[in-house]
C-alpha cells in the first residue's frame, strides 16, 4: 500500500542544515520518490544556539517545518526532523539526544513519525578561563570534525562565533577575547551539518520512520501501524504471578485509529523470579 501512496511523488525535505544528506538516500532507496530541498529559514522556528527560542514542542516544530516547505514548493508531501538535547531519561549523569523525523502527507492525510533516543551525543558546554582550558574541552567533544560555538557567557544569546571547525580560527578568537575578558563560554555546535554524531541519530530516526511506513494497518491498509503503548503482567516463571515486565503491546493505526493488542512482543513468555514482586519483594 505504501508503495502505491508514495511511488513517483515529489517530496520536499524541510532543512537548511544539510539533513538531506542522510534522509534523502534512505527515503529514495525505500520508495520511488523525487526529493528536493527548498530554500527555507527554519531558524525562525528556533535555534540550538539560543538566538531564537523554540516555542513549540519538537513535534509541533517539525510539523511547522513541513508546512513551510510544502507551502514554499506547492507540494503535498514533506519530511522534516527536529532534535532535543538534555539529561538522559534513564541513564544518570548522561546527556541524551532525541531525534524525530516526520513524514507529512496532505494528499492522504497521513502523519508518520520516526524516533531515535541515544546517549551517544557530544552535547556539552563549559565556562573556561584560559585558552588551554578551552582546547582541553574541544578534545573531549570531537573537535574539529564537530564544530564548537563561543559566546561571552552561558546565559547570553550574544554569540562571538559559531560553526568553528579549525584550531587556527578558534585560537585567534579566544586570544582576542581573553585580551578583554577573563572568561568565555564554549559549547558544542548541535546543528546537524556541524555535528556528525547528531547526523547519525537523524539517520537512525529516518530508518525507524521507514519501518513504520512499511507497517500497514490490518483494517485500512494505511502505513504507520505501530506499537504505541505496552501492558505489563508477564507471569513469573516460579509463582506465575503477574510482574511489571511487558506482557503485551498495543498497536495503533494513525490513520483510522484501529487498535490491536499483541501478546509477548519480545518473544518472552515468562519472567525471571528476581523481577517478581512476590518472589523477590
């Protein structure tokens, strides 16, 4: 079904930071679509470096990017991505990068989202008091393959320079700044074209999107049928009491709303007693 929906259609990728480098090859390999990148200023919706604050959620921002690209190009099929950075939800003291890649199809009223959450990110920043301290920071964040940004302080939106990818430029800027100020804030540049690690996360989110697009609803045959929730209750192998482990996954169609429960989604039929609240309270 999805091949018929997307085959030989024009698709726009809503980006100004070269994300098409990873998105286009994947989507073109999976479906016979014609990809293009319109001239857009997606920074108007928010920047990682803080000049423009993102007012909406990542998903709403991705939707706005798609709408902007479709309006600019007069097409009805678009892909956009949006990333978020911060503390990892389950790994203590680790930063996380969550990427979403959204396909929006106005012709068929379809919205499908691919996601990838990873602790593999160089997202970081530090207030430094010397050139040596600044260069030590860059060694830990993948510089120069990963760019850095310098600003007067963490709290200011005034940026001295961003997209810095060579030591000569960085040393010159730092030397000039330290002639007048005692400290400078240095941080990773999280824009995709300056951050290969983030680009890999976008690639994985795109692959997840393709998986979901190839999963058709049993009722209406539209793509995007996927697990949206889980139900606990996997029985303990010793006492057979329900545990907190997953017993079933709830699959939902984003097009018609049909839901279906599938038991034992991880092909695991019993839980170890060590995870049972009765056997191991």
